[in-house]
C-alpha cells in the first residue's frame, strides 16, 4: 500500500479511466456503497439525540400528563444543583478509571506470562477468556448471589471452609455488598474485562518483531531493557487501543450496577441514574437534560479519545 | 486448585524460573476460571446443596436446576426469550453485514473523499452512551406501536454494532493489494469477478470475526431490551433478571439459567478465539 498522509487524496487511484463518466457522477458512484450505512446510522443514532435535546427543555413528567410545557433551563438547573447527579458523575469516573486501569495492568501482566512457552498454555488462555464470554447480566447475578451473598456466597463459604480447617468456629463473614458496594461492582467488572485487555495485549506482544528481539538479545540486552526499550514502545498502541475500547464499554455500563446493587449505596453511575429518572421517576424532561449533559461530557472525552485513535490510525494507514 | 505442572528438569539454570512463571500463569488462569466453574458446578447441585456455607463441592449432581429453568415447576418457559434473543442477534448481525461490507468497500478499496472523517464519525457514535437516546426511542416506539417488538431491537442492535463492523471490515479490506486490483482491471476482469476472486477470499475471515462480535454484543445487550420489550419480545438477559425475584431457594436454578444463556457465547468464543481477538481490537490485530 502506498504510504499516504491522512488528509491527502485517497491512497488508491483506479487504473481504468472511463472519460464518459463525469467526475461528479464518479464521486457519487464511489459514495453509493457507503450511503445506506451512513444514512441508517444518522437516523438511528443522531435523531434521538436531537429529540432528547428538545425534550430537555420541556416540563414533562409522565405521571403528571396535564402539566406539560416549556421549561426553559429549569431542568438543567436541576441537573447541576442535584447532588445525586453530581455523585453519579463522580461514581462513573471512579468506576471507569479504576476498572480500566486495574484490568489493563492485570491484563498486561497475564499477557506477558502467557507470551512465554509453558505446559498447557493454550488451555490457560482458554480458561482466562471464559469470564469475558459470560453474558454480563449472568456474570453480575453470579457475583451477587453466588459469590458476594453473606449467607451462602462462595466468598464467605470459602472463609468458613478455611477457618474450619484450622479448627476455628467463628470465621469472619463480611457482607461485602453492604460494606464495600463499589469495590464489589468494580471487582466483578475487572474480572470480566481483564481477559479482554489480556487478549488484545497478548496479540500485541506476539506481533513483536522476532528479529529485533533476537538482535537485542545477542547484543546483551537484559530482560528489563528489552521490555523497557522494545516491548513497551511497541505495545503503546495496543495499550491505548485496549484502554480506549474498555473505556467506551465501561463508561456506559448498566448491567452490573443494575444487577449487583440496583444503584444503591453510592454505586449509581450516570447510565443508571438516567435510567432511573426516566424509568422510575418518569421525569422525561429531567432525564433528557441529564442525557444531554452526559452527551456533552462524552463528546469532550471522545475528542481526546479520537485523537488517540487517529494517531493509531495514521500508523496503520502509513504501514 | 491443585494443578500439577510437569516440568522438564533438563535445563537446570532457567528451568526453575520458567516453571515458576508457568505455574503462576496456571494459578491466575484457574483463579479467573473459578467463578465460571462455580456457576456450572452449582447449576448441577440441588437447591438445598447449592446454598450452603461452607460450600459442598462434592455434593451429588442433578439436573433439577435445568429442569426448573426450562419451566417444569415455574411455568414460564425460557424458550420464547431464547428465540427472541437469537432472532434479534442473528437478524441484526445480518443487516450489519449487509450495510457494513459495502461501506467498508467505499472506505478502503475505492475510498470516497475524506474517508477518514467518515470513519471517525462512525466511531464517535459509539462513544455516546446509549442511555441518552433511550427516552426518544421509547416514546417513538410507544407512539408507533413498536413497543415489545423484536424488530425494534434488531434495528437498535444494528446501529449499536454498525460502527464496530465498519471499522473491522475496513481494516480487512485494506489488506487487498491495490496492485492486484489494478492488474485484474487491466486484464478486463469485471467488478463481479474482482469481488469473487480477490475481495471475498480476503474479506471472509473479517466477515467471520465481525459476525462473531456483533452476535455476542447483541446477545448480551440488556438496557434496551429491558425498557423496550415486554411479554412478547423479551430477550434472554431480561428473562434472566426476572428469574431471581422469585422467593425461596434459587441459586442452582439461577446458575443453570446463567449457564444456558452464556452457552452460545462461550461456545462461539472458545471455538473462534483468534476471531474474537481480531474483532475486539476492531481489526487492528490480525
């Protein structure tokens, strides 16, 4: 593929030129295959946001259908003065950052282990992938009832088992969901997303240039030096890619919060809060204003994120 | 967690370290797998043996949990919701492919002007939280009698997965060497022939990876399904959440349900691990 900058003309030129077609028509022929996807996506994703924007300026509660009208910025005022929403902004940030960073670090460590040859490597990789392949609601239910439950969960059950083994009759039986609800949700998400990070990072590790590694080894580079000067620079794009994709999915997480804590005990993130305003309080105007604020916030994050992707993308295009 | 790791002791110096790291990998892999194993094991226990403290690992196995899940005692059969999930996932995946493959063609093989901008537009829609568009979609569905209709989910899942699919398919189609395309065009090969002989063979692995990812994400989705479906078009994840509220012992039953509902994803993901990686990285890893 010819190396080309992102902004310049398309990298390929057609060899055959049919002078009969005007450039304008040729442009539309090129665009035609793209149009269905583009139009579909604009209709299904952009129109609802416009509607959300409009509704956010309305006084509209489904429980009070008679009282419907123009609200001006009243909903927005409520959004910014409502402590519940401010809390859920912070919860969303804490949840996303902690889950992404911890699963990224764990994923990298495990990927480095799996990059070596050892007995049963394929099987260990398969075991590692399993958490990501459990349907998120099922995983959340499993953690809530099967593991965290203070009476019959596996966690306390294991504690009892260990304590009994050593002859003690009073094992600690913490109620994790009440004491550390946030950590409980985070741990479940980390369990699900570490395999995701690991898979992408392992593929990155395996795409290192063997000859370069060999040459560095011959030249006497130590393990740490090889990691620091060859592996890490090579892995940068894979780390960024997995962090970005992980963020996209975890920031919008609804299933775990909904299932494990139902948003209680300070675990309500933005998606859950909006869902509740709309689904439980039926305050359509307020829910929409919350939605608009979230979209604006996401757009700010997305602008940074897209810059990251675009640097990755340039590397790929220039390959 | 007792996995014996056979170690070759012929190379004395490095072998301890190698064995240690291999053992560490095994331990971590097993730890991550324990919840899954626990779920499957519990699903085969009787309810009275499932919720015990300390856990009864060696309790006799039974398929009562599965029998309960499939409705012999509760009455509500999971089959409609499983078929709804299947329909919504397969249907949306097919439409995604029908839209994404031509779009990817127009973004790689014969790229439109400013094709990178188009790519970023596609990705940017993925960064907006779906919950922000939920209310208008709900109101639209309510006013057009589309509520509780699987087709609504098909459309929404298509839009949810289309950006991912376009990115993946583009990265696969970008692998088609332009020189071959030009040579074929000069030799007088028609578009159909070029498609069939050059593009499809290169695109096939990409289509497989894209389908797998789209299927998994649609199958897993719960927020839209929960708000927009009711009795008729309820999907499996929604059915699963409704399953818990029943009183009494339910751990074995829930574990059986969770196992059954995760089974299609587990099987597909295990069978196509390399496709899974390609798909999850939007085609950046091949």
